């Protein structure tokens, strides 16, 4: 004789009606099963989970701390009451089909919630381990984890609906087909963001730590978070810009990851030379330049080449326009290149060019195109400034001048000179 039947007959013998005795029996039996399940959960949590947490905390490795932070074992402990309620409930309420049917639905829903929670904790554990380790550094793990969670949540929602309505999950899926068009219209932005997030993750277009520029979104800084639908960028002024993932797919942005991985950062800046100071080199200039160590090998080789070429052509070098000659601008360009090749902070295996651009109203741009071997922002700016400080200081040794527009002080000096000339006493006529 079952416990519930014994209790029902006992209550009926005390003068209670059969329906009242059945209700009280179900309540007492259900409460007893829930109490046993709570005791089982408490025992599992105290004896097993806490001891596991102690062992994890004492271990020398650090990756297993993520198991405690995500409460993986604490959620696994919920399986104990679910198993007890399911087992005892089926045994006790075997003779009560109505209660047993409700119990089966509740147990199924409880199992779905527990399994989803355990899977979510497991994914969070993997995310923390990957985030703190180096084997998956740079990959958008957060977006991938969120994608898995979304898929699991959708599967769980379909299972819940099938349990509540007593239908097969396949029937629920076929019924959702008619609703798909409406859902796509309502959740268009969410779906587009979800798709874009998967594309960003699959193609590794953006990683945490990348420096990206997206002027249309006002973003210029380091990526600090890549989720399934958004990307967060901490700008250089320490503000944070949140960019929808779809904008990165549909628009254009610049990722400086290639620069970081190459180990070189580009310098591309010009010195504007006054065209009126460009001239052929004379003997005095050549003698002075021969004392400069950086360009002495260049001068020796170049002068010998020019002398042989002029001799071969029979050029009359006494006339300025005949034959080949060195210019102060060309020699200065050679000096700039030699200076870059000798600089310890310039990447010698990357492109190195000193070129003359098209002359314009601001003079002749002499552009330096090279790469530093230190990609840090502060170091890069210091190296670039030091190089141009030196070149601007030495350019006068080559008889050249840097072009710049007249300033207010220049205009005042010119005006003062003109006034002084007009007010000066004129000498008496003879």
C-alpha cells in the first residue's frame, strides 16, 4: 500500500470527506517530497560543492578559479532535488494520474532550466579561461559565447513550449514558420546585428586591443569589448564609443592591427624647402660637406661618377649649364637618407625613402617615408620629433632654407623698415 493511499484512508477514517482527504494527502506528500529534495540539495551543496571550491581555491593553477566565479558546481547541485522529486513523485503519485501529469511537466521544465543554467555557466567558464590565457588572445570570444547562448536559449524556449502544450518540438518549429516573416520584420535590427557580429567574429575583422578609426562614428582608439551586436571603443580622450556591429560591416573603418603586428610605425612627413635657395654646389660647399661623416662616402662616390661621366661626354664644365653637377638639395636628400639609415630607432628592414614631391606655393616638399621600430605612441612621437628637430637644424649647412609664410612679426619688421626709410633725412643735393 502506498504512502499516499495510507494517509488518505487514515484521514477518511477521521471523518473527513474523500475529496478533502485527497487534497490534504497530496499537499502533505508533495511537501514531504519537496522537503527531502531541499535536504538533498543542502547536503550536496555543503558536502560536495564547498569541498570542491576549497580544493580549487588551494590549487596552484589559476584557470580553475573561473569554475567558482561562474558557479558551475552550484548550478549542477540543482540536479539532486530534480532527480529526487522526479523519482519519488512518480513512485508516490503513481495512482493519481492528474497530479502525476502536472508533476512530469514541472520536472521537465525544471530540468530544462537547470541544463540551460549549467551550459551558460560552462560557456562563461570557457570565456574567462580564454580571456585570462594566451592561447586564444585576440579572438572575439565574447561574441562567440553570446551566439552559443542565444542558440541554446532559442532551443530551450522551443522545448518549454512543447512541454507546456504537450506537442513535439518539430510541430512547434513548423508552426513558427508562419510567424518567421513577422519576427524578421519586428527584430530586423537585432537580426542584422547578430549576423554582423558573427561575420566580425568569423573573419576576425575586429579584436579586443585593436586600434581602429571610424570617423563616421566618432571612434578613434582601442577596442575594449566585442560582443555579438556591439563593439566598444575607448577613444584617446578616454571617452567610450559604442558602435553597432552592423555599422562596421556595412561601412568602412581602419584597423591598425597590421601596424602593431609588423613591429613598425610609419613616419610620413615633409620639410618644405624654399625654392629660391636651391643651387648647384660650388667648391666651398663641397669642401664643407666633406667634413660631414654621414655623407662623405656618398660624396666620394658621386663626385667620381660625375667626373667620369662629364669626361666621357666631353662637357665644358666651365659653363654652369653644361655637364652634371651636385646640388645642395640633392646632397641634403642624401644626408637625410644616410641619417635615417644610421638612426637606432628606425626599422631598417622596412621601406625607407626620402623623396622630392611636386613644387607648390609652399616650396618644394621633401618627404621622409620610413618606419620606426617602436610602435608605442609616446615613443613614436618622440622619435619623429627628434628626427625633424635634427634635420631642420642642419638644413642651413647645405645652403637651404625652410619655407614658411610671413608671420605678424615679419610684417611688422617690414613695415618698420619702410617707415624708417621714408622718415630718414635725405642727403643734400650736390
